[in-house]
C-alpha cells in the first residue's frame, strides 16, 4: 500500500511529507547509597529490577492494571 501511494504521488507530482517519530528511552537513575539502604518515601515510575534479595520493613503497595484500564491497589 505504501509503494502504491508513493507511486501515485510520483505520477501526479505531489509532495508527500514523511513524519518520523523517534522514541527516546528514559534515562536510568541509580541510587547507590553508602550504607546500602534507601530511606524515606520512594516512588518508582516504570519497571523495577532487583538482583539479589529485597528486604522490606513496613508495607508494599502494588497496582495491577485490569483490562478495564483502571488501576486497582493490591497489597502484598
């Protein structure tokens, strides 16, 4: 289909503007504390990869996206 449209544009001498969308990855921010702990409130927007173990004192709240599109909190 793309070739056909280009062919028609060439025959009728029409100028077609091509728009390219480039996705740029978000920068990665790494927190490397000296004592091995991050204290305070931490919000992560995106994926979290843990290599090793994760020790939590307190609560963890995860959101699971349902097919309807609305987030629903799930406590683990």
